[in-house]
């Protein structure tokens, strides 16, 4: 598995995962009550990158080591 900080352009990899997992995630996550467009996902990725530069949040994206497919994400939020 490879991991790195989110950066511009990663929305294209993340969006299909969000769409494919919407039904399973909906009961567990408040943010899934609205469908996001690919443009909105990309904007969110860019905002998370800016939050990292401000040392406010740290979002990591996980990709399959061999295929490069997006697997998931994790992060630390509101870092003091």
C-alpha cells in the first residue's frame, strides 16, 4: 500500500470510490446525506491540502501498491 497527502487531481481517483460506497456509508456518516459531484470532491481535496499547509488537518490517501487504485483515506483533524 502507498500513502500520501492529498493533492490537486486526487479527486478523480476518490470520486468513484465515494459513489460506489454511498449506500454502505450512508447509515454511518453524516456527510453522506448529500451526493457530491466530481468537481466538489476535487475542491474538497484541494481544501484539505490547504488545511495541511496551515497545519490544521492532515489527510492521507491510501492507494494499492501494485495497481495504484484508491483504497481509502484517514487523517488527523484540528491539530494543535
